C-alpha cells in the first residue's frame, strides 16, 4: 500500500489505486434488492443500508436507527419514506431527514450504473 | 404623550371587579384611568359565600376577593358607598347621587341584581322600612342584620325554597333557630331539580331538621311592630320571630333605562357585551345576552373575559356566545349538581335515571342525539366533573349509559382534565403526559390523530386512545378539526373499508402497489401497506399477489423481531400438546443455533428467542414443524385445558376442539391478532372467556361461544355469541364471526373493540340469524381461506428468495 503526500488514496479490491474523489464501490446488481425493500452491506467494516424504491430510486443510509439501534433495512418503505421496525421512527431515505423522532440519519451518495449495478460513492464513507 | 382614556364602572360586585381584573391582565392599566362606583362601602367580596358567613364557618374578611388595598395598588379610584344616580350620554357623564359628575370615555354597567319582594301585606312599616324581623339576603350588611336579630329568637321562616333560600335556611339553623322553608312551588329548587330530585332533597332537608312547606303562598306578614308569623293564601298560619325573603332576584337595569338604553328583562347587550351605545357596556346579572340572563358565576367570568378582550383591543374578534348553565353546590351538606334542562322536551329525548330515596341519591340525565342536554345529581355527585364537562363541550357520550352514572370496572375518572396534573402520564407505552398532549394541541394539531402522530400517544398498545382523544377535545375547547382519515381503513387510501373493498373488487386490484396506483394517485404510504396486504389476502385468498415489501418485517420473515434485531421462533403446537420426540427436536435446534432463551409463551407454546435472521430458514427446516404465526396480525393460537380426557371436572372435549380450530383457521390474516382458547368446563382454566374467541363446555354437551374478550392492555370478558351442541357448530359460527370481523373491522382493531363498536346484538343477528343474507358467502370465504393456507416456513424452502434472510451482504467490488 502506498500514498501520495496530502492526497489520500484508496485501494479497490481489484488492486487499482484511485484518489478518493474518484472512489466508487459496486455493491450488487439492482435485482439483488427487491422493489420496496432494503438490504445491509458491509462496506469495509461499516454497515450501510441500501433501499430500492418501487419507482426505481436507490438510496443508501446508515444501517441502524439513531433511536434504539433498530435495523432500518427491515423497515417499511413507502416512496422514500421509511418506518423503523422497532418503534416507528420515520425518515426520508433520500435526504436523511427525520419525519418522526428526534434526529435524522446519515445518507451516502449512490447510483445505478449502465449495467444495472448499484454503485456507492466512497466520498466520506471510509475514514 | 398619549393621554389615558377614562373608564368608569357602575358596580363593584363580582362582575364589575372581575371585569376590571381581566382588563388589567390585558395591559388595560396603561390604556385607562379607572373609576368604580360601588353601592357598598367595601371592596368586592364573594357573594356566594355569604351563607358561610351567616353560619359562622367563614369570617367576613375571609370572603373578600378584592380588599381596598387592591384598588390602591392598581391605581383604581373606588367610590365606595357612592351610588351612581344617572348617566348623561351626550356629555358622557355619570352622576353620583350627590350630583357630582364623573366623565367617561368608556362606561361599564355592572349593577347586578336585587332580591324580588313578592307582593304581601305587612312587609313594611309606615315609614317604608322593613318591619323589624324582615330581611333579604344579598349583602354583608343583610348578613349582619340577620345575625344580630336572630340572637335570642326561637323560630325563623325563609320564604323561597330555591338555592339561596336553602342556603339562608342553613345559615339560620346555626343560630339555634327552628327553621321553616316556605315555598310557592311544588318542589324545592325547581330551577335546578325535577320533582323527583326535589322530593328527595326535601326528605334530606327534613332529616337535618329543616321543616319544608310546599305550595304555600305567603299573603301576610303578621305582627304589629315586629314579625310574629306568616299567613298563607290557604288560610293557614305559621308562627315565627323573623323571616328572610329569598324569592329570586331581579336585574338592576334602571340606570340604563334612565338614559334610554334598550331594556328587556335586563340591559340588552351584543356578543361584545356592548349596549346600543358603542361606548357603554353591561356585564353580569344586569345584562341580557341573546335573550338570556344569568345568575350564576361561571357565565359572568366568561362575559368579563370577552369584554376585557374587546375593550382593550387585545382580541378585537372576541365574542361571547352565551353560556351553558351548570352548577355544583352543597345545600346543607347535601351535594347537588345540575346542568341544562330538568325535564325532557323532545319526544326523542332519552332519559337515564337512578333513584334511591332511602339514601338520598338521585341521578337523572337527559340525552339528545347522543349528547347531554340536562342532568341532575343528588347525594352522590362523583360523576359531576365528567358530566359537566361533557355537557359544556357537547361531546358525544359513550354508548354504555350506565357508565355515565356510576364508576364500574374502569379506574374512576374522578378528576377533570382541568384538575389533572400536566405531568400525569396518559400513554404508558410511550410515556406521553397530559402536558405534552396539550402543548401539541396548542402548536396547532387540532385532532386526535394529528396529536397521536406527533407525540406517539396511543400508538403503543392503544388502550389509552380514547383518553387521548378526550384530552385533545378538551384542549381544543370542543373545537376539534376532524381528520377525515380517521374513517379510512388505512391512512394512505381515502376510503372507508366497505368503499375500499368495493373498489378493490371492481378494479380487480390484487396487489398493494395496484391499490396505490388506482386508488391513491400512485402515492405509496408505508404505514398503509400492511393493512392493505392483509385485506387483499383476505379478499383474494391464493389469487392475492404477494409483495413482500408491503408486509411488516415480522410477516416478511415469518418471525417476531426483537429489540436487538434478532427474531423469536414459535412453532405451531395446537392445543398446547407436544411430545417427547418434539421436545427433543426443539432442544437440539436450540443447542445447534445457540438460542439464548427458550421460554413457554402465554399461548401454550414454546418460544425460541434471539435467533439470528440468517439462521431462520435453517431453524425451521431442522424443527420440521409448521409456523405458529406468533408474529402476525392473524390467527395466532388456540390454547386448551385438559378437557374431558383426564380432568375430573371436564364436561367437553376441549383438546380435540382446539385441534380442529387450529386446523380450520391457521394462518388467517386478520385486522389484528386473534387469540383463541377452548375450556372443558366453566372453570375456564384456559381463560377462554377473555379471548378474542373462546368456546366453553357447559353441562348437557353444549358449548358456549365467547367473542370479543381481552386480557391484554385492556381486560374484557367476551360476550356470549351463542350456545351450540357440537364441535362442528362451534367451527361454523366462529368462522362466520371471524370472516365478518375480517371484512368489517378497521386495521388494527382488536375483536374486543369491534364487538363493542357494533354491539353483540348486531353481530348475533348477522352470524346467527343471517340478517344481512351473507352467512353463506361468509362460510364460503372461510373455506377459500382455509384452502389457501400454506405453511410459510415450508414455502421458504420451496421458493427461496435470494438474500431474504441475509442480515448483511458482502459488496461485489
């Protein structure tokens, strides 16, 4: 592993060296997440919940509820609004805003590429 | 510099002084120089407590509301003992009796009222003064006069058996006098009581030593130079040493009439308490608003507030809309509460009545269109606070009228919401206090649903929902804004359940997303999804298009989520019957998957708690037992007692009935969970009488079917639906009820609420007598649901969905 002074780098599993600005991570094919559901991903030790809305949007947020640590990927999704399964705190997964509860959740930039793969932008994900 | 306007009040009684207090509270002290004319030489005192002064339980000083110092501190010029004699409107002057003019910019008339003197001979002496021994009872001075005259006397009469007359009688008794109440009407307190209550009150009064004479018209006060007795129109007489006249009051409107203001029964005012003259107001007993005059204190407080709001400009929209008259008092130790009318007026008026003369208890309510329009409570007024609030706010009454008169079962609701401490916890599941609910209403949430959404009150077990609703109504002052969505089956589709079912059938909608597309403008609502999924499954059986995202996680993975994100697994165990082989198998699974806790459930089954999501399919495969549905809004279980096989008391075979029930209804989706039980005799060891559905064997080979029982956050004994002769009939009628419940209950409405809402009579008619002609169809639907049953734990292995049970996925690259 090497580095350029003042310019942090990441190493992808394939071994290619990229600067952080360019860093992206392919999570899974879009089809791996059923419409209206979410799944958890292990992104280098950090757990991230990724949701696929029924209208085709894909969003990534922190995996646990800030209230009592409920598994957000097990929540009910309607549009981009998510209900935590434990005590029904509500969030908007597109913005991280809290709709019911005391505080919002962290979001991560994500998109679906041309080959229908869900791609996470690593900006700010890995410390 | 702006000069202050001059505000003059004629009257320094309870209405006048309270109005000034309200004006000061709105910053009126910086707008007005205030001058008050007061007939009496003192500050303002609480006239209501005069009888307590008379009977010695209060000293004079105790009843002062505004002592003279209060006027000084607030820079109010009090002309105590100075009677206002006239008003010159054109010059805006009030004249004192000695001719001194007092200029005003705004004038408030609060002259109150005075006792009515019925026409009778011998009332006055030739000089116009009362004959010695004749008194009225209105002021502190009257009080002193009565007290000093009573010294050494033996007998007194009170003319008038109304509220004030009885209070005077009570005061007189304390001087050791023999007291007679002489009343013109046929029963006491006819303004507040009906004849029945009046008769009981009379008995109570007589027990306390007061003699009550009814239908007595006093024509003459006997005695040359002092009172010696009374003569009545019927020729009879009564010897007495003194007489207190308390035959009603008459508003003091003369000063207003003298300057040409409109008078009817009193000084006519509009909704801002203004007379015909924009600068002159009237308030209290001397005012007549929308044809009504008031002699009680509560309306007067309301009028004072509106007047102060308006005159200070602090709320130019303030308006008085009249008061509903309710009163609670103690007459000689007998508690009385009265509100509204005392006799029914419409033929549809419903009267609920209880009378126990021996104990002096009487209760009567008059209900019109489900709302209280009149009420009398005598002797026991424990329900007065609740009833007076319901009367005042015009809130709908509970269907069970008995609860209006008595506290039965439920914790006594003896505090009103006003009295209730703000910190009182209302929702015990989510820890929401009365104060939080009220604050939420103040912040603009004007209906129960909005408040529940915002605070989570009532969103736990739901048993406090009705209390939350009542508090919201109270906090809104009865002016709730109804949220139409309370009538919807689910919040996100604007249709009631029957409308929704019709639309689903009409458009042939078989999936939750199709319902959103067709009936909600394509707008998905997360909270509505599970309810729709449940209903669609009920309507379409196996033709329902299952979309797993529409299900709550428990039903998505057929297990019950726990606080740490693990799950509990409860295999089916019909009737609570197991076997050594099954127990060995369960033990092995618990070991193999390191299950942290194995516990018996309340439904006679075994619960494996703390199973990882990823292990669920393997646990099910290894158990090789069907799902027990311990996670769903569905049929859960049917527990059973030992029944007739082993129990020496058993009358019926409860075990085999429980097995048949499980076979019949397993896996049924329903609006909420359904827990069942069968009991082999009325000892009810399996608690069948407090289940959603229960069957209890009774002598003669019969079974009683109970429905709508509960023993969770609410406790309710079920209603007996019917008594039948065989297991087959139990299954048939239980099935019919279950299907009727599935089609008609709101989502998350347990059977006990559903049965209470519809009433057992209605349900019996539908299920037993086929009053709607749907029994055959209900039976068919049940059969179709039964045919569509598949064990979800086996399904997982038949058609696995990739990563459904993965708690964490690796990334591709």
